[in-house]
């Protein structure tokens, strides 16, 4: 009886603690609570997409357009567009926003950095986009390029901060090396960088990583009630898909687990099926044997089960695939980026004549850009062993994590 009462007491305490945990307040709501003080009397340009919303899912576009204190005169669309009506890789068109009548300038087409004409009359650029914490996801590249444009045109730059769905403590992967900077690897940061969008902007501005080491007039509107160890679910905020294949907050974890090898375009990682980034499958693998080998690695926080399916669209549509579904069981301890290299390692062991790398060598350049250099691929391909690249992949991340603390806005 005493044990029952004690357990009931502990459960009550746990429930009370969860109830008392305050919901994270995103930058847009903090800005609104200030009555848009930093935007008053200025012509405002907004860089956003469907993820720019308050906790009640009202769009930042509409919030600023309706605010009497704000003169919103232009919108800027990143990959997928301001309203999210473009697919991955599709060029975003400049047009007029049908909801507000405000002109929309494309930042994912011929122009990825706004030119002087696109910024004519703008006093301040506001950035409000939810990111997923991975370097190859292009939104932080758009942010960096618009910061450069702001610096060059003497325009203020405001970041309305949002949570990193991977948390603020996870840092994984090598930094980008000279010669491999691109729109999918714009800055010398790890693949999983452990910073919020506001912290990324602060880091690249203070470190002189913008073109010609310029610095823009940066203001980060900080969140309230966010801590580095929080999962996205713990923020209490609703998740709006950041792109068509990132439908849930946890999708961000799987993107970092398979996104790099997905650039080889040789096997299915679930794009075209119902589990984007959550599987690794091919027409030539034995799913049962593959799952057994993957589980034999004993990777922390993840298990693998056999899966068989036919993609509904995209590459090899309708063709039978077999492989594994990735099940992350402990989000705190799992090493996300190691998973993809272990997948290739196991596949090569089981079917050595069907290399994921040699199947499509025309994709090497893109893989190298996303990975940060050609060294990772070239070293790995010698024996297809993760341990051969372990130090060059993990050591830079540890050093970055140690040094990046001075740029943390949150604890």
C-alpha cells in the first residue's frame, strides 16, 4: 500500500511538472508583444514561408500585414516559396501574394541573393522561418545571403527566432572545406550545427563569414521559455511542415540520418513513399538480412526492422524495394549522421557488387558539397567502413561545439 501511494505521488509530481512547463514563445510573438517597436516607421521586407506562424498558426505575413504599426511592402520566398506551393528544387517565381496583394520576390531561382532593385525602398528585412538543424537544408543559406545583401545596402536585419527541433546540444559532422561551399553548404559549420536560426545569424555575423567579412545591422528577437535540451514536442508549439517531406517535428532527425546518402540518388530513403527519410531500401537487398546486420552494429538509440514496399512516385516508382525502416528509440543518445554511413557499410558487406556510390557517380559532386568535402567520400569508398572516416567526421564537430558556446543565446 505504501509503495502504491509513493508511486502515485511520484506520478502526480511528474504530471504537475509537465503542466507547469511553460510553452515556448517564438520570436514573432515576442515582437508582437512589443507592439512591433523595432519596425515602427520603417518599410519592411519579410523573408518567410508557411512555417512563419504564431502558436495559433496565424501567418507572420498576415500578422505584419494587419499590424497598424508595420508597413510591410515586400515578401521574399525561399525554396518552396512564401506560401509553400513549390516542390523541392523547383524554381520559385516572383509574383503578387494573392492574400495580401504584396509583391513576392523569389530567392530560389535565378536570384538567390536579393539585388538592389529587389531591396529598393526597404529599411529592414525580417526573417521568420522554422529550420531543422541540418546544414544542407537551404533556409540558413537564404538567411546568410539576405544578411549579405542587407550589409551591402545598409539595411537592418531582424531574425525572429525559432527552436532547433534537434535541440541545442547536438553537433555532428565535418565542417565545409574550401572549394565546397555552395547553397547546400554555405558556411563552415558542422552538418548538424546545434544552433537556432538566431544563433546561426549571430555566429556568421560575428565571425565575419559574410562576403568580404561584412557585418549587417543584426537584431535577434529572442524566444522565451526555450532551453537547449528541449525537444520540439516540449516547446508546446505546433509543427508546420518545413517542406513537403518534413511533415513532423521528428522528421528532422531522420533527415540528418539519411539526407546525405540520399544525394547519391541510387537507393530509396523513403522519398516517394509514406516514410520520407525513415527508410533505406533497394530492389536488390534482402531486408531481413540487412536489418540483422544493421542491428548487429549495436548503435545507440536506434533499431532497424525489415521493410518491403513499392514507391508511389519519383525514382523506381512501382518497383519492389526491400531494406530497413529506421526506428529512433532514444533521441538524446542516437548519433544521427553515423547511421547513413553504417547503412552503406552494411549494404556493401551483403551485396558488394551493388555499391550505392558507384551506381551513380554523376552524383559525387552533389554528395561532396553536402558532406563538406570530397575527403569523406574518397576515404570511405576505399573499404566502406565508417571507422575509417570516424575521426575526420566527428572531431571537427566536437571542436565546433566547444567553441560555439560563446554565440549561444539560450542555456
